[in-house]
């Protein structure tokens, strides 16, 4: 067990909720850290740019056009971000369905990361809509119809966020000292997990399906009728690579939150995830090979975009896959972390190649995101990290649940 004193969870007979929330708003930890010094100015500038965007319109801060209506905010904030959030549905499947209990210690933090990712990427989506108040149209099928891919993606997105909130809700109840609610919510966890796994797998593939209508706009090396399957398979190792990367950082940043038992388990968890990543990347690479052979695009390899495609496939899929296999056989955790970083870079490249770089690649005037689009993207990421840190330092996410919750089997 962790030798450091654990926080006092609120009890039902404790202080009033208002006083409790007020006390929880107080900063915990150092204020003038490198992360705070860098992130605060970026967030403030991002807020100013967002106000300008809603005041003057998309053209005031973006380089989007009628030919390229979806840019960095969709390609990176939404499509790439959702892939990195895939660790939540993969881990919950491994723990609650396959009964792989050794990964249970990182389920809550992974689900929290997934929920926040989806919530903030919804916000990024609203930024990209010319008329954000019409966001309800895809949900109700207005102007699109219930057979539209956008209708399915919207409902998958909405319902999966609710499922993840249900999965994480026992931690909120434990933080509030709501024992009865914690017991009820814990009993609903498995149902929420099954719903979440189904919705997330559909949503990951649904994002790929959105781009099936862009056959004449996406470079042939990245366009395929199998985009939904490729997006789904790649989300497995994308999400788990994020879990490895995030877990390695959390071990240092939130060391006081983690029990000695869980610190000892961390290396075995990372080692086990490396095998899953390797197998998923092998399946993905094999699928990409079949797609390439089927497309017969040999002549495109000896072009600038062809070289870029080979860099993605060989440098950021094949190399990290080999590293994952090697690290699993040799129990080399440093190689696992390097492979995870390379994999994350590869996922970013792949999603941006489909949505931005390879989109209208032959246009006379290419879309390049403005510096203001980039600043807003970083502001969204930094804000998500602030909220993630606030929750981890207050709720039983990385640390053990309160004694009463453990005794009742939550």
C-alpha cells in the first residue's frame, strides 16, 4: 500500500456539498510549474481566438474554404484524437469481457482520458461548424436522413460519451462519499462497458466511412473502400500506445497518487500491452498490404507522395511493430515506450494524410492551417490536460478507492 496519507473522502454526514466543492477548487500542488507557465498563455490566447471565430466567422482565423471545409480541427482534434481515445474501449474489453484483471488498475484513468477526449473533440467540432447551432441536425436526421453515415456517427459519438460517463461514475460517487450511488453505479458498469465497446468500435469505423464519399479528393495511396476497417484496427494500437505514453508520464507526475502495489504492476502492464500493440499493428500492416496490392498503385510509389506513404508505413508502422515484438520478447520497457511514441506519430501522420495532407493534394492552392488554428488546437489540448489533472488529484482514479468502497466490492 502507499505509505503516504490518503485523502479524506467526503462522507454523507460530512461538510455541506457547497463547502466541499469550494475546498476542492483550491490548487493542489505547485502553481508555477513549466507546464502551467507554457499552457496558461496558450489557453488565454486560444480563448481570445475562439471569441474572434464566433464573432467574425471561420474566415477570420482559419484558411478553410468551400473546397476544403474540414481542416486541422477535424483532421487532428477529432479524427486523430478519437483514435487515441480508443484505449478506453480496448482496455475495458480486456478487463471486463476477457477478465484480464492485471490491467484493472489503469481502467479508470484510461476511461477518464477517453471521456475527456470525446468531450473536448465535440467542442472542437463545434468550432469547425459554420453554424454550430445546427449541430442537432445530424442527431435528429434533419437534412441528412437516418441512413446517413453522419447520422450514425453523431449518435455513436453522443451515446459513447454517455457510456463512458457511466463507466467512470463510480469514481465520482466515491469522491462525493455517495455510498448508495456508488453501489448502484458499480452494478451498471458491465452493461455500460458492453454498450461502450459496441458504440466505440462502430464510431471508429464510422469516421473512416465519412471519407468514403471523397474518392476523387483523397490521394489514391490513402483512399480505400476499406477505410472503416483500417480506422478501426489502427485505433486499437493507437489507443494502447497512448495508454503506455500517458501511463509513463503519470508514474512521475502523479507518483503520490499511486500505491506501491500499482507501481510494481506498472511494468508488467506495459509489457503486456506491447504484445497487443504488436499483434494489432501486424494485422493493420497486412491489411494495408492487401489494399495496396488490390489498388495496383505501384507507379505512385516513385513520387513525392509515394515516398511520404512509404515513410508512414515503414517508419511509423513496421519499425514500431518490430520494436513492440522485440520489447515483449526481451522485456525491454524503454523499447516499448519508444515504440509507443513512434506509433503515435504514425497515427497522427495517417489521419492527417487522409484528412488534410492527402486531401485535394493536386489542387492549385493547397490548404495549410493558419497559426491561429494551431494555437486553438493546442489550447484545446492544454485545457483537457488541466481538467484531467484536476480530476486525478481529487478523485480515486489512480489511487485506491476509499475503504468502504473496497469492502463493498466496488
